[in-house]
C-alpha cells in the first residue's frame, strides 16, 4: 500500500499518467467518429476492416526507428513532438469530415501517419517510465497505465455516444486534437531529467548508425535468453488471438440463439470486464518471474477460448468464457513491458521494446491473414477449439522452458556466490 501511495506522489509519473489519460479519452473519440463517419460514407464493412492495415504497416516500418531514437535522445521531447504531429493529423481529418470529404484513401493516409507517430511515441514512453519510476515499482506503474487504458475503453464510448448525439460528428476529431494538446502540456511539465546518458546520444545519426543501433538491440536479446523467451511467448499467442477476437466473437454472437449486434456488444463488454479485473489484480501483485506470469495469462485465454466452444448453447456460458479470456490480457501484456524495462540495459530499452512491438504486429497481421483464409470454412466452435488447444500447447512448452531457464540462472548465481 505504501508503494502505491509513494508512486502517486511521484510528480513525474503523475504527469505522464495524466498525459496518457487525456490522450486515451481523445483516441476513443477519434475511433468512434472515424468508424461512424466512414460507415455512413462508404456503407462498406470491408472498407472499415482495412483501416487497421496502414497503422500496422507504419509500425513495421518505423517501430525500430522509434526505438533507436528513444534510446539516443530525450524521450520527453520525442513524445511531445509525436503528440504535436498527431494534433495536425486529427485536425486535418476533422476538417475533411466537416467538409464532407469521403475519399477513402485520404483517411487511410491519415491512419498511416498516426501509426508512424505512435511508433515514435510508444518506445519513448517506455523509456521515460523507466527513467522516472523506481525499478521495484515499474510493474505497478505499468499495471496502472494498463488499467487506465482499459477503463477508458469501457466507459468512454457511453459518454461519447451522448456527445455525438448533440454535436456535429466532426467535433469529436477536434476533441481528440485538444486531448493531445493537454497531453503535450503534461508531458512538457515533467521536470525529471530524461536525457539519455549514452555518450553517443548526441552524435549525428546516419543510416549506418541506425543499423548498428538495431544490431545492438538484437544482440542484447540474443545474449539474454530469458528476455528472448519473454518476447517470444508474449507474442506467439497473437497468432490466434486476433482472429478469435475480430472474427470469432462476431460469428459466435451471430450463432447464439436470437443473437444480434447487442449480443456482440455484451460479449465484448464481458471480455473488457475481464481485462479490467486482470489489470486491477496486476496493479497489486508482486512478481519476479515475468515469463511465468505471461504464460498464466495465455492459460486464462486458452481456458476462455475452450469454454467458448460450447458458448453458442448458452448466453451466460459465452459471456463467462469471454470474461475468463479477458482476464489473461493484462497478465500477458503488463509483465512483458516490465521485463523489457528491467532486463534490458538503459541503452537498449527502447530498441528491445520496438522489437517486441514488431513481433506483435507481425503475428497480428499473420492472424488476420489466417482469419481471411478461415472465414466461412470452419464452424466458429472449431476456431475456438483449435485456438484454445494451440494456446494450451505453447503454455505447456513455455512453462517447461521457463522452469529450465530459471534453474540454470539459479545455478549460475550459486556458482558466483561460491
């Protein structure tokens, strides 16, 4: 309890948290407005499904660059710069909506730019959090950030829906721009020194230097087997998670007796409640075996997916299974970021985080491709069964490898002590 209180008394952490809170609320406004505007403009579900692709492509292209910059330069200034750039993008989108422009390619370009600036922002935020929070409190700090994001995602749509009914839809884009401006204010107000202590931080960057820096990050992962396993097993599950969430949930809602759009909303809502419960637990949990907790998280997901195989026979079984699966999300995500911050050196934290995000994006895109291949070819119950068994298998393999790795680490510590 004292650790939690002292964390909230950390002025720099509080400002970083407030920046995240306001930006997250604004992002929900943007997502709601964009989806609703384009739905009215295109009347195409296919078009809406394409919106995520430009962001993924931007992540694949720029996450490593963002990681290199976060390790070399002041992450506070990089975050401020990224937010200022996002303000310009969302204002432009708001003006397009205000003028009634419906050219879909313009909105795809905006999504790409937002993905680009997010790829620069996220590694910097990870590095900044490591700089302003004591190492023993990083797990709690990441859990608080995760809880904030998930709470906003659950509560904001209701308020946004009421706001959208009373103001022009384009107003929500400008609300997002204002939220980024508030975020900039809080970020710039952080007084802690976030300058990178690397002697090479001030050197001029060249393409060759970028390649060398990325090689340093890869080399650190290669040398640290436990860190490698954390990155691998925290992302492997996304091979099936994305298809289950984006394809399996809608099809299951349709299969449930008298299912409709409200059934899908409730199903996703229960998943979100599970997410929130998992985050709240992680905010109070103390752990040192990060990979073990990550595998516990995927085990929850596996149990939930397997239970969803019989979800079409009963609403409540489906809703309970979705909540169980949702609990696993924070168990997998929070320890991953914490492990990167604790186990990577200060010079490579941003790069290792960027590599983790690249893996996430790659497996997410692979899952989307598998979803396109699967769509309509197998009953949804088989999708959840195969996915649940796949997650159970990687958890079993992961637990075996985690135990062996920690046994070797303990032996090394004992030998050094002797």
